[in-house]
C-alpha cells in the first residue's frame, strides 16, 4: 500500500505551537504527530510514503519518505494539496490518504487496510463521547454522516441541525482500492474549476466535499466502523486537553498513545 500524508496546512489554530514549525511536527506526549503516524504505517508494512508539505516545509525531515511541495498551501485546501502528488496517484497499489493532524492506533489502520470496497472510510461510531472532551457543544463542530443499512456512506461533511443526522464521524483518513486509484485522479481532473463545493471554490474544497462528489457520481464509499482509537489535534485546546489527560491516565480510554508510536496492538474495533 502507498500512503500520502497531507502536511501542507499552517495550523493557525494551534498557535503558538505552529509559529515556527508545521502542524505535523507538533509534539504530543513527547513525539511529533508525523513520527507517530509514520511509525504506525511502517509497523503495518507501509513503506511507500509520500508527504505533501507546505508551511515551514524545510523543517520536515523524514528519511525514507518522498516529499512533494504545495507552493500554494496558503491559498488552497486538502484536495488541492493531495493532487500536488498526482504523479504518485497511480494504480500500482492501494492508496491510503491521511491528514497530518491525526494519530491513530494500529487497529484502526488495519481495519481500513482490510476493507475491500472502492473507497473505505474509518468512521468513529462513538464520536460523541470523544467530542465531549473537546468542546461544550459537539453538535456545533460535528458534520453530517449518514449510512445505509450496509454501511455505505450516503452523505458526509455538512452542517447538522440535529444529532439524528450524525451516525458517526469521519476521522481524516481514506483508502482507495488499487483498481480505482486512476479513476480517482480522473474524477478530480474532470471537476468544474468554477464550481461551488459546499461554499468553497475548487482550490479550497474540503476533502469531505470531494468524497461527496464521488458519492453523488456513483462511487461506492464504505464505512469502516471504529470506536475511538484516534485523536485529532486541531486546536490548542485539543492539545492541552490531551496532554493533561495523558498525564492523569484518562486519555487511554479514547486513544492509547503508547500504541500510536510503538505499533503495539490494542483493543477497540
């Protein structure tokens, strides 16, 4: 499997931790987010890893990985960053795409790798208990996620009005089957450059908008149910919360950071 890690963003909501370093180099419990992700990938046998850089790109040193740069990182979003690596988006192998501000247990990665549908998304079915440690009003931050009876994703990424519109939460990772990787690149190439994508222009569309576009055009996007086992480090408050919970031992009920770095198998799926 090939992995592309999206590490171009400025991480402005993590300032001052990102004043002089990219988001992926912020440390959580003594280890950078990037190092945690690379160790879990390599423990699972993933050695073909591309990192798409942007902000403070010169600070990223990742031996054994290929680096691609998004020179327009300040004016673009996740999907544009992904396709800066278009030459590597080929059908040689399954393709894993992951945000840089997440850490995840090996069991989460293994469940996604074992999924055999065209696109597989790990979906946190216990998202609400996790969101409640991060913010007072989970509904204000969460996004819609609707599934059919077989776990196929019907809708994601929109602003919900009620909890009934949220059957889980997308965690910032997806896997594309080898025989559909070329189609993924082609689908992006055919999109309307002047279109509106959930209120954003083409260059700034969210990954969830791109996935929804694929769903709307008949792609089978399959949920992979998980029950926590991951963290998103999006804001300074997130970071402070996790550091305190790690110190007092309570974070392990949501995500075992020891496994997100050593590759030690844990429970949870």
